[in-house]
DNA sequence: CACGAGACCTGTTCGC
DNA sequence: TGCGAACAGGTCTCGT
């Protein structure tokens, strides 16, 4: 489910509540159940239970696709991977069959980490560095300038799509937002990063920010059975539009595999540089 | 260094 | 209708 805009949407729901979910700021943890042991990446299950009890949720941040729950003593980091979700509901409401971790809160609500595919992970840590240290550019930050992006791009000779999906280069993009950004920037997904002109890099930089901001504005994308809430899927330019007309030139959108991921692009608007 | 394959998992949809 | 194959928003590790 989640790339940067979906994670940001979940963050907002946890901070302010909405869509049937409760806010969790200033609540404290009174109990905890781990229903799928592998969900807790760090520390050990025993230590996780003893350390998280009694902690207050002070603030919620995001870095790339990670949610950061700042508690009074530790940080609880959450990565939703493919099918995770994190929300707070009254304890009286039925539990999802895919609940993997439950934090009982002091107002008889509970924070539920749900994840059908069991890929998601949480870390309870003193310092963020160990988990987040290798992440690359934060794409909507002020420090992420077109110039620094261009310098980064030309320092590698890599296919642009796999490079954009590398979280140590840029954090938060996934399959949807990469395909959308590359179409907006009129770049073929196999373009080599060091073949880009500064002009093209600037256009890609702008496209990434436009697409992410629109995704956030629309509360993310809802696809399949996994995640629902946002409506960015109604504004896709290429993602899962194989065979449909390009919105710019009417050429049928093509689907290829790049880096073992489904990749959608317009063969007319996004020609491969030679 | 850059890339591809396989693994981790479950659930839905597609094709015959 | 039924059943196996293909596919899904992510990331890690290993081999070449």
C-alpha cells in the first residue's frame, strides 16, 4: 500500500484522527500484544514488551516510507512494506484477522498494526540512526534541490527507475510514483542516470515533487483490497493503464518489467535516449 | 559497480 | 465452475 504519500496520509490520521480512526498523540501505552513475532525487528520480544509499557506517544514524524512514533523514552519506527496499515480504533471494534501488533492505549482504544502479507516491521530504538541512517534525499524537503539531485544522478550509471527506487538514493518513492514521475518528466524508465542533462534532471526533480504533492493532497492512492481512503488512483497517468491511451498523445501505454517490477510508460512521450 | 534472481508472505484476479 | 498461474504499493541477500 504505502509509498510516501500514503505514509504521510496515515501519519495525518494518527495525529488528527479521521475516517473512523482516533488520534493517538499524548496517549500512553498500557499493554501490548505481538501476534506475528517477526513483526518486531528490534529489540527482542521480551525487551519490546517491557520497554514499550508506560511510554507516551509525543509526536509522529515521517522519513521516507518510515513512520516515526516519538515516545517519551524511545522511538517506535514502523515500515508498512507492501500491505501494512497503522490506525487506532476503540477496543470495542472487531479486530482485523490481519492484525500483527496491538498497542493498548490508556483511553480504551488500541493502535493496530495490520499487515496481510507479513512483510512490515517495527523497531523500538533509542537512536534513529541505526535504522534510518542510510536513507537518501527526502524529496519534499528544502535541502533537496534540483542541483544536488542532478549531481547525485550523474554520479551513477544506473537505469533511472531502479535508481529512483533505491531508498539510499532518494527515500519515499515506490512503483506508482516513479512511473508517474517519469511520465510527467518524459523520461524512459531505462534511461541511464548519467546521460541526463541538467535540464532533464531539473524536470524530473520538479515532476517528483508535483506527483508526490498531488498524491498527498488526494490522501494517497487506493488500489485493490489493501488500502482505501485516497483517490489519487483516479489521476494516474500511466500506472496500471496498460493499453489505454496516453493522456498526452493517445499512444497506448506499454508495460515492461524493469528491476523485476511492473513498469508503465508511453513509448511516444518517453523515448529512450541513444 | 550494476543488475538479475530468489526469498519473505497472503490474497485477489486472470486465463484456459 | 474450477484451478493453477500471475500479480500486488517493498526490501534484503546472494551470485555474476
